[in-house]
C-alpha cells in the first residue's frame, strides 16, 4: 500500500514540486495551502506523514502542529524558511518530529521522509512480536495501539515521546546518554543534535509526571543521561 503524505504550504510551486517528486516514488500525495485546510484534512483522513510549512495563512504551522498533536501522533516534518535555532526548537516543542530549512534539496527531504517511515514500520513490526502492554506503577502503555494511560486517564503522546518512554521503561536501570537516545529513537541519520532529546523529555515529563521536577518514570542521571529505576 502506498504511503500517504499531506503537504502543507501556501507556495503552490513548492507544493507542486514536492508532489511531483514524491509521486515518482509511488507515494500518494494530498495538498493543503493554509492552516485551516490542513487541520480539516488531518481530521478527515489518515496520513503516514505530514510536511508542514511554518509560515501559513489563517493558522500558522506551529499552531497547526500543536492542534494535530491533540488527537494524532502522525509524524510531522516542519518546513521553514527560518534558520534560527529557536524556530527549530519551537517546532520540536510543539510536537514536530523533524524539520528542514528552505531552500532544501528535494533528495534530502525524500531521505528524511523515508527514514521516518522506515523507523515507524520497524516499530510496528516489533510491537507485533511482543506483549502489547507495559505496566509501570500507575502507567500503562499499549504498544499495539500506541496509547498511554495514567490510571484511567489517557495521555496523548507524540510518536517520539512514546518511543522514548517505551525504550526507557522497558530497560529499567539502564542509563541512556542523550546521544544514544538520539541515535536509537531518531536514527543515526538524523541531522539534529542532543537538544532534541532534552526538549522531548521535558514535554514528556509535563504530560506523565505529577511533579516533573521529582519524576517517577523518567529520571535524570546528571552528566550522563536518562533512565528508569524500579
């Protein structure tokens, strides 16, 4: 089955070029030209990945990303004409999985897309081979449906937050450096730096910890990395 991609950008020539290139790789491509249209499409249909421009009319890309994360963990790559690190960090904090700065090489963009899709497919295959539920204290992870519960309350995690939490909880006592987590969760080909891990850990703690400064699930070993202890 062809992977389905949503391309969101108000520059129609860019959308046309991306669409043509991805369709050459047998991907099914849908397009939106403003934030409102993008949200409507993601609500109505399921996509394997979303390419989302930062600067959009009606609703900007950061707001679109944040609203998508309220109901979906679909992978999101932010497309931005800004090269400032803060814009990239903001995109990650709002739930993006990756970013690429314009002007970009279409081959690099396609490589990023395929890397994310490969990792998601590997993750799904691994989930089918093991028990689908992880129980840790008051937290339950269903690795088949990729849902997380604290008691009876469901917690909405992004794809990367889920992967980080699953890796740490299923290896109690093992301390992972930020570099190791970046390689294991994002992949060795990921061009970002270790700040990506810190951003996602902070957002994860805000969602699952009663007191993020006194965690019960994701601990910090200062100067080394992150871990879970029984």
